C-alpha cells in the first residue's frame, strides 16, 4: 500500500444508524487508490480500489444507475 496515512471520512448523508462506509480519498491523487472500510469496524480490514473505479461508482450512484425501485 503506502506509508501515507488515510484520512477517513463518512458522507454527511450517512445518518442512517451506523450502516455506513468510510473512505479515504486523500490517497486518490498521489497513489491512485481509494481505501474503503466499514465505519462500525474501524480497526478491521479496508478494501482498496483504483481511484478511477471509485469515481465511476460515485458517478453511477449520482446518476441513479444502481436504483432498483
């Protein structure tokens, strides 16, 4: 991974009783990765995805590509 420390944050829209994920976007530009973890298990494992894949995912969420209703 990297020696740089992830700066974790949860979206301000995540007021849903704790079923959230945290992301560390500070590593996207310098390292091309975005770590993601369960906000209820901050010491647990983190999934690291390419920054381009994370950007594509966020774009899909914003445009409703994943709406199931």
